[in-house]
């Protein structure tokens, strides 16, 4: 019997990473779909959250950083419009879809999945910064990319098991 006919076993660590990605992406797709269909409600909620956060932070602010924090929170509240939320949701849906399909391909030990996963990360890093901009773009980018970049290094360590 030749080597090519024996099934390749997926490493447990790769299985664990893929399962975490599946859970995260499905949850993200659900959340972003809701944001896409109700952007006005989400924009109002975002503004309320940042108003509450600003109030709690102003109590702890020093005179040196009080003006910066006020400008920051004002900027975020101005940028939290239904159009911005809708665009953010579309970008996140694209990102979640690409990373989910990439993880599915890596689950099947296909190396192309890793590159698709990286494409999803590129979308969530570049899209918000270029299309949304400002603090909302930065927050969208950081929210989506932070753990994905960490996961990309862990997936990279498993490339030798993929074909």
C-alpha cells in the first residue's frame, strides 16, 4: 500500500483552532446580520454606550487628558451613524465569511484555506481604515483583527500538515 492512500490525520491543535474559528464566525455572522438589518438601533445603542463610558471616565480624568477624552467621545458619537454601522456590518460579514471558509478548508487540510483566512484579515484591517476611517474605523479594525492575527500565527504553525 502506498503512502498517498493512507489518510492524513488532522492534528488536534488544528482541530481546536478550526472549531474556535467556526464558533466565532457563526456567532459573528449572526451578530453582523442583525447589525446590517437594524443599523439605526445599533447606532443609537452605540452612542448610549459611549455616553455612559464617557461619564464614568470623566470622573477619573485628569485635567491634562480631559479635553482629549471629550474630543474622542464626541468624535465616536458623531461617527456612529446608521450608514457607518451598515458599512461596518458589511465589512465584518465579508471578513467572517472569508475566515469561516478558510477555516473549513484548513479543517480539510487544504493549505489554500490559510491564505483565504489571511484575505479575511486583510479585509478587516484595510476595509474599515479606508472606507470608514476615524475612530469607528479603528475600533472596527481592532475588534475584528486582534484575535484573528494571533490565530493566523497559530494556523501558520500547522501549515506543514496541510497540502
